[in-house]
């Protein structure tokens, strides 16, 4: 008999492109499947508040992207968008519960929207929290840069990552402090939770972030944000776009990107930055429930 919901998730692993990847399953497997995809330098446990709010009504699954959380690191240190999308395709097929609903943040949103355009029959609804990639202005600026320059910059970034020693924090409180510097909207409770699940304890007792240092800088051919509208136009699922008004992200209605979707709506969140699902959690859940 199915458990209605799980107060804490269970860990599971699968293999994609020879990499062992981790995901959390919040139980209730007979309910419609909802996949929560985190952003860059984050992890699946960042969705715990959202997962608990939805676990009674959905079969919630929260993966750790490759190079993040408890998932394996790419052997060659390369993190291509093609690989991220392939990993999601593998997970959806493994779960065998399509069409699924996907709620995704930032990098996760870019992955989810590409997947929804590639396999529209496998996606019921999709929510993208600031997951549209570079703004049109930034895409145009990038187009002015020569391919050789982009390749040289990427090689230098990779070399810098190889030389970099992972930052070590003497106490968990020090790591929490860094987390709150990254997002000033976080409460102490939120920052502590995100940090505890985002670090490893080193042999000397210090703490380091779990994510792969090589995540800094995708390969030049992996960006291709100028091709994104072609994916968006293929999406048939109702789409909710979320924007924090204190964020650096560009407004997709004002900059024209929302026009590429056939069935999308934008919701703006006041007093919220890039991590609006943390900054305005109550309103986010209300909007999410209304949409789902």
C-alpha cells in the first residue's frame, strides 16, 4: 500500500552517461509525479520546504544535478547543457510516470524548458523560476565576441578551476555566513538548512561545498542561448514563469522572450531576488498550487 507522504525523503541513485546521479523521493508514488530541479551550485535539498508542502498531493522527486549535491562529478570536469538535459530524460524514463510536472529554478529552469520543448508529450505543466538563460541584450553582446576568444576564456577558466583549492570553512556557522552573503533574503533557519545539506566535512574538521569547482564556466558550444526560442516554441504544456523584482534577471515579458511561448504566464514577486521560492515562500506556494 502506498504511503500518503514521506516526512523525510529517501535517497536513490541512477546512472546517466556513466555518472552516478542522486535523487530524493518524497513518497506517495501513486500520485502524479512532480520533479523539482535546483539551480547551479545548489542541491536537491533546497526544495525541502516546497516538497513537504506538495508531498500529500504529488509524487515529488528532487534530483541533484551532475556535479552538485550527492551526485557524481563529470569525469572530465565538463558540464554541458546537452548532458544535463540527457540526465533529465533518463530520470523521467526511469520513473516511467510521464507526463510529469516540472518546477525548476535558474539552471534547472533552462534544463526543464529545453526538455519540455524536446518531449512535449512527456510534460504536463512546467514552472520556470528565472530559468530563461541570458537576457536578449546579453545574448547580443555575447554574439559580438569571437569564437576563438570564447574558447580561450573557457580554457583559462578551466585552468583556474584546476589550480583552485576548494574553500574550507572552519565552522558550519562560517559557511552559513557565506550562504547568507549570497542571498540576503534568507532567514537563519533557511541558510542553516541549505548549508548543512550543501557541504561535506573534511578530514581536518573543516567544511567545503559539495559542488564540483569545475562548474565555473560552461564550454562555449554549451551556452547557445540564442537557440532557446526554438525550444520554447515547441512547448505545449502550460508554463508559469516566475520573476523576483529584486533580482538581476530580465523581465521576459518586457524583453520579448515570453512571446515565444504558446501558453505562458508571468508572475512577479515583490521583495524577492533570484531565489524567490525561498524569499517569498508562502506566496510562491500559493501561486504554485493555483497553477498546478
